[in-house]
C-alpha cells in the first residue's frame, strides 16, 4: 500500500560533498514507490494558460468563470472560486490596479509567496528546507541576468504595494531576513520553483515546494515528478538503497550533453558532471545520419517553435512534412533533430484532426523514445498513450491494446495506480478488449 504525504519518513536531508544540500533515502525504496508528495507553499497558473486552466484546482476546462474584479483569475465553478478567495484576495487587488497589463509568472508567484507568508494558513514546520535557506545564486549570476532580475524585483515592489502601501514594513516583520529584499526573493523564486504540468505533461503553472528544492539534478535520475492538480508526487523509477541520494532531472533530458549543461548553467548555475554527461555514449545516435541534412532540421527548429507557440498548425505541418521529406532516409528516425521535427508534425496533425497522418508520425517516434528513456519515464508513457489513442480512434484495436499495455507498464511506475491518467488507461485497455471480443457490435 502506498504511503501518503507527510513527514517524509523514507527521506532525510544531508550534505553531499561538492554539491551541497541534498535528499537521500533512509530505507530501501522500490521502483514505482511513492517517495513523498507535497502541496506548494505558493503557486500560480502560467499567464499563457490563464484562460484555460482553473486558478484553484489547476484543471483544464473549455469554459471557466472569470473573476469579475481582476478579469484574470478563472475558476471551474463557484466552489473553486470560494476556495481560492483566501489566496486570491490580496492578489486580486494588485491585478486590478495593473489592468489591462499582467505581471510575469515569476512576479505573480513571488507576490503570492509574500501573501502566503504574511497570512499563513498551513504549518510549514514539517519542511526539511526553509525559504530562508534557499539559494538565490545572485553571486554567481552574470550582470545581465542580475539586471533582468532587478527589473522584476522593482515590478514586484510596485505590484505588492498596490495591495497595501505599508506592505514593505509588514514584510520586514513577517518574512525571513534573506527574503525581505525583493531582488533576493525573486532570485530565490526563479532558481527554486517547479514547473507544474498537466496529465499530458504540458506546462500549466509554477509552484514553490520548499523541501523538494533539496533534490539535486541528474540527467538519468532515480526519481521523477508528476502532478495531480498542484500536488507534486515524487516517485522512484529505479530501486534505491538506504543512504543513496534521490535525484530528479531539472530539465527535459532528451538533448545533447552540451545543450543540457548550457541550460543548467544558465538557469540553475552549475555544470552537470553526471555519468550520462561524462560518457556521452548516446551522442553518436542523436547526431546520426547525413550531417548537412540534419543540420538543416536543426537550423529550422526555432522557426518551427514559433509556429507552434502561435498555434499556426497548418503552416507548421507543411513545414515539418517538407523538412522530413528532404531529410529522407539519410537521417534516421533516432536523430535528435529529426525526432523533434517529427514530434512537432505529430502535434500539428493532431490539432488539425488529421488522424492518420498523426499516427504515422507518432509511430516513427516510438523506437527513439524507447531508446532514449531506458528507465520508466512519464514522457515515454504519455507518448505511447497518445499513439494508442490514435490507433484506437482509427480502429486499429489490437495495435491500440498493445500500445496501451506498454504505456501502462511505464505509468504504473511513474504515475502510480491511483493517478487519474493510469485509471483512464485502464478504461481504454478494457474498451479495446471488449471491442476485440465483440468485433461486430459497433463502436459507441
């Protein structure tokens, strides 16, 4: 039986020589076990998802009720709106004063954090790591980055003072010393917050989970994080021995070591020296094929990303299709840049309702996903589920069942049996079995 969240009985804080603070196991943790789970100290829905995600329960909905005062916060129903009010009340006043502009996600999160600390509604005494201890990394930042954060800190000060002109004084008495300076606070928030994702692993918000900020990075981690609403679940994807460090990946790991290291240095201010970065044994496969042709794919990726961000699906699909045809068999499907373009073609085809084309692209990605995610990984499980749904819709029932089964093996470990996505997968597998048993009963 799974242990629910609380005091983290299987986890302790320790100091790792050369890496600083970390979390390690106090007992054996089996693969697939829920290590711990946590609610955020503060969180907010991403601005780009503000119209489609409930600002209280973080559920996606087609139609949401809008806060009549700030015009930004949206809720599933009046129940969510009432539950959210204690956390939204002070923010609402700040947002109203800025209309029609909205502050950045990091400013909104930092402000919500200030309000949460000024009016604590839950005990934080069980935390293994306090906000006071969080690193700001200001000393190791470039002047350019520090300047950018200084601008955000100025906006944060103006933003929170819309709610109460005496807030600076209140902050001095209620906030930990290292969090009273807006620049230090905004730096801590940007370095320590987690991206909150939905069941499909799409970013929907950001949150601060103090104790889980102790987790160090590895490009082949022994734990993964999944979210149920705003609740973060940490699950083991490898067997972990007592006293062994628990690690997660701070970034998407499907990239070259050089790219990963650059991103980690820019965002988190360290150079990764994990086994995967040192060995670089995947690099040959990721860069396989005719260099001139895959380089063309690489050079075009920023433009494709823009089309995706703008939801320009028709142009995106045409561009991807043209690029993939030009690359041909001289660039194998395992090539990193071909895989990224194929994934974008899949997204575009799904959004355009071109199901057969979407399935064709989806099938091309699966061998590479299996290769690059040797441990059970949520990204691999979700990709299999997407392909399975397409197979099911197109009435390739036996293929769909096989794909769902493969996804289920992964998701039982990465998401757990109680997760809504795993439950959905069970239902889909059962539907496939019934359709195979009664092939002439018709789809419903």
